C-alpha cells in the first residue's frame, strides 16, 4: 500500500512534468495559420525575385534546339541569295514597284526556309525560366505580298516554343489586294485558331493598327513584328525573360537585314560590338555603339543592354503595361515617330528599354514606301511624319523641343492637333522631364549630335543674279549643289545657317571649293562650319578657302571665287517659307 501510495505520488509528479512539458512545447510550436495569413504569404511569394536566365558554359540552353542538322537544298535556303531566272525576270521590275520587294524571288523561296544562326556563340548556353509569359505576336499589314507575310508567320510558328506562343494576331489595315482577302482566311485555317485575323474597317495606319491588335490580344505579352520578317533560332525566350522579371521592361531584338532583291539573310552589324538606338534633332532614327559604361555593367557580352530608343517595328512588352501607359498616342498618323513616343514615355514614366543580343530577327528593308497614306492626313497643315514628330516633341521633350525647331524650322508652323490628352497622361503617370532622360538615358546622343546653336537665317537661298535658288538636287552625298526654280515645296531646298557657320539642309551640310559647291555629311559631333553671311553685302564667305559663293552667269554653275562686291553672282538672299 505504502508502495502504491508512493508510486501514486510519483505518478502524479511525473504526469505533472509531462503535462507542463507538453504545454510548454505547444506554446512555442507555430500556430496553425489563418486564411488571411496564408493569403498574405502567397502575395509575398508572388513578388519574390523570379529566376533569372542562367549561363552555363558548354551546356546547351534549355530552349536552344538545333533547327537543322544539315541545311536543306533549295532556293534561298541557309539565307543564301536567290535570283530570278529566265522569263521570270520579266516580272521583277513591276513587282519591285508594287511591293518594294522582289516578290518573284520571294515566291520561289520556301516559307519554311532555313536561315543562318547569326547569334553570338554565348547565346547557345543561356538557360531560361520554364514559366515565361504567354505571348501574342501582333503583325499589322497594309497590302503586303503573300509569301513575305506568310514567311513571317511560318518562321514564328516554327521557331517559338509553343507553350509561350498564345497566338499570332494579324491586323489587316484595310488592304485592297485580292490575296489578302478570302485566300488568306482559307490559308490560316490550318493553324486552328493559333493565327487570328482582324480587319480594320477603314485605313488606320500602322500605329493605330498596332494599338488595336494589342487591345484584342490575349497573351500576357504583346510582341510586334513587321509583316516581312523572319525570326531566328531561339528568338523568343530571350525577349520574354527580362519582361518576366520586370513587367515595365520593353525588349527589342537585334535586327538583321533580308535583302529586298535576293532575300539574302545577313547581319547588319558584324564584329564584337553592340549598337543601340538614338536620334538626331530632326528626329531621324540613328544607331550608335553602346557606351563603355553600359558595356561594363554586364557580366556576359550576350546579355541585354539599355537603349534610349528603338527602330519601331520589332519589340515585346507586357500587354497590360502597354495599355496602362496609353499604348500609342492615337493622334499619331500612319507612319513615323511612334517609336520615339513610346520610348520617351516608357523611360520618363518609370520603365526601361533593353536590346537583347541573343534574339535576332531579320527584316526586309524596302528602298521606298510602296503604299500611299490614303485619306489619312489629308487637309493637314504639313507633312504627316513631321506632324507626328511635332506631337511627340511637344508632349515629351520640354525645352529640348527648341533643337527640333532649329533643325526643322518649318515645323513651327505645322498644326499638330490637340495634345491635351497626351499632356494629361504624362501628368497622371507622373513622368520625369526630358532633361532627366537626356542626362541618365540618352546622354550619348550628344556625342554624335550636340545641342544645336541658333539659326541666323533659314529658308530658300535665292541668287540676286538669276532669281533661282540653291538646290542640292539629292538628299544623299556626294551630290553637287546646283540651281533651280524657287518656291518649290521640296523641303530639301530649305537651308539653315547657324551661329557657328554651319550651312545645313536636312541632316546634311554644304561645303565647297573652287570647283564645286557640294552636299556633304556633316562632321559627327560638331555643329560648326566654314560659312559667314554678311547681311549688308548679302555675300557668303568661306572662311577656310577665303573665297565667296559664286554663281557664273553663263553656265549657271556654282563654286568659290575671289570675293567681289560688285558681282551679283555673289549676292544671295534667304527667304523664310510659309505653309
Ligand atoms: O498604313 C500602314 N498600315 C500598316 O499596317 C502602313 C504600314 N503598315 C504595316 C506594314 O505593312 C508593315 O507590316 O506596318 C508595318 C511597318 O511598315 P513598313 O514596313 O512600311 O515600315 P518600315 O519598316 O519602313 O519602318 C520602320 O518605321 C516605322 C515607323 O512608323 C515602323 O515603326 C516600322 O515598324 C519600322 N520598321 C522597323 O523598325 C523594322 C526595322 C527597320 C530598321 C532600322
Ligand atoms: Mn518594315
């Protein structure tokens, strides 16, 4: 009994210790989570840094499937040039006129043809996340040729991982060519909904057509291509990865050239260097080698790098983000300037643009525009493209717009239409000013295109001897300046003389010697020149040659000659033009 009592007492003591222990442990154990807490955790996870692409030297990338074991035989295979033969050649001149592309050659090249893998060798060893965003490839077109449009579509279908390609959205911008009607609808039926065709009810131009395509698309990312492209090996994942990590990044592939006459596929740039997009003050698009600092910011040569702007046609962007920043200004007409509008908006409003060296896309550069602008822009004061530039410059460039007007004096008189919505959008998105953009993003513009000094004079330049005007004849150097009728609306007869003695026409300059007066390339990085104009004597003095601009009476020829105040062949009058 005693034993029992004793035992019972010990039992009690033991149970007490056990219970205390359990309670203590329970107290420190994590409590079951409430639903709200679980939800919170999920959101936190969503914003955790995503997996970056990983470089593994010598190990083939997860999406880097070799496309061909051997290059197939056939016209244009391997991206080789092809030529029309025999009687086929008879058609060439007329299709070149109609399309700006040799469609005879294009029709003979397979839609699934092979092209050379022109990427940097590092590109084969990048491993990309497996859960990249789904993508709608948007292709807008107006009266494009059949085989070039379809080769674009085929190349996208052949070379994109299907799990990332939601659809191809075609937007027909009111084409009137027969093959783009029923025949196209019939043809894309084989793709079972993967290729969709939308049509504009009237001509909208490429800019509004793209916005429409993006609005109607279902992918998380929209990726725009021109209708005469061929995408290259493993082009898609490298464009999606930066957007996957940060949905305010716009990505741009490196663009290769496809020859308009032979369809040869070849890189525009060779060698171990990268280029990025900038502009000159007349808003012409330019490319420049990337600055040393940008090069050094990256570990691998083949990594994406920042760019102030882009050529316009080929890029990927998160769809919601694109729509949130207003897509393109709907006031932009048909063609041109939209690349700057979007670039300035993205950078100034908190996003960024990168060029992606491992994504390569070929594009057929046409020598001229094979279409007209239709009814769009009729009755507008000024040429459409310059009107577009004016909208962009007025909305985004702040005090820097003055350099645009210095470079394109006529634009001051153009009517860019109502800008209030665009200005309100800039305010609503709380965007930074253009000075910030110039200092932090596009600082290299100034290496090639310094800020412009003021114009002393601009306009047509009329001879007091013959009442004819200076005419550079062509906009491409080398070209000899000669004389023609004044009052021509051709903008390439509008000259500007700036405070530093540079005489410019468009983006070119005028120089001369005792034989000729010539249109030349302006020296990059400089804004000065050899000319002095005397408002009293009306003479043009060339400081280096110490001679004057002279028009010979007999043969109407221009050159530099000893200055002579009594010679009317040396007297010139600037006349500003009105629209
Ligand atoms: O009214 C039109 N409606 C259209 O749908 C006019 C054109 N288009 C289509 C056209 O069929 C084509 O698919 O829009 C696309 C682009 O037109 P292009 O090919 O005539 O333009 P481009 O290649 O001469 O011009 C470049 O600049 C344009 C400025 O608005 C666009 O941004 C183009 O997309 C752009 N092209 C590129 O960036 C490709 C690389 C060139 C470089 C450097
Ligand atoms: Mn194009």
